[in-house]
C-alpha cells in the first residue's frame, strides 16, 4: 500500500534513525499557536517546591513567627521566664493550720499542766502532765504530740535542776537554785499555754530535746 504524503517538516515516525523523545506528547504541534507569556508582575509558576515570596514550608518544628514549642519544662512566660513564680510558704504540720478544739484543749493542758505541776511539786513534778498528754493524745494528733513533747522536755530539764537544788540544800547554793528553777518552769509554762490558746507556736528557751 502506498503511504500518503506528509506535510512539509514532519518526519517519518517509523524512521529508526530518529532519536527517541519521551516527552513528545508535551511538544507543541507544528503550526500551532505558542502559549502566551505570563503577565508582567505575576509570580513564576510553581514546580512543587516553595514559591518565591511565600511562607516557608512547615516541617513539624516551630514556624517562623509562631510560638516556641512546649517541651514540658519552663516555657516562655512560665516560671523563670517572667511567668508567675512557684508557690512558696507551704504550711508546716502542727500549727500550719489551726488545730481543732479537742487538740487545742490537750495542748493547753500540756503547757499549763506543766506550770501547775512545777508550782505544786516545788519544781519537781512539772513533767507529769505533759507526759500524760503525750501518751493519751499524742498517737492520735501530731499537733498535740509536738507541743506535749516541747513541754515535757522543758519540764524535765528544770525538774532535774530543781532536784540538784534539793540535793544541795544543805549548802547555801541549794536554796538559791530551787526557787529560781521552779520560777522558770512556772513562768515559761504559762507563756507557752497562753500562746497555745491563741494558736501561736512557741518554742521553750533553755530546753534540751531529750524526747523527740
């Protein structure tokens, strides 16, 4: 069969010497009108990558101008960076909060009872009532135990001092030690009881922590 004539300039598709063009489908057809150029000022065509002048691509990290990431530590605006500081001044056990009425009564018994025992026993028995308060209520209330232990340690120290005064009563020095030691046990016991009635913690001066 005779092949029909081809237009001028068109090659032979069956010619084995013609180089292979994989993009032949995108080539303009001979004699067709070329595409118009892009208008002046228009952005260049996008080829799948970031365009010129557009925002940078997001890769999962912090973007340009966005907030910094939060990593569980102190962030911007958190503690250490101008944010609110962590809370301070936590309440201590015992007198961090006002004890209930029952605990308050036992605390006052421990302090005032120590002063009364020193007065009645000539400075020798001020430790009895604080010991009773610690044994009766100390296992149920940490506040009562803490204050009863304070009173007990103080009264034990000055009961020993008073005992030394009674032992040395044959000398003149003994009659000086006894009233001074008894007076100290009574006065500071009353002060501690008044502080306890006002829900104020008090630490005895001139005391030794014999019992914890």
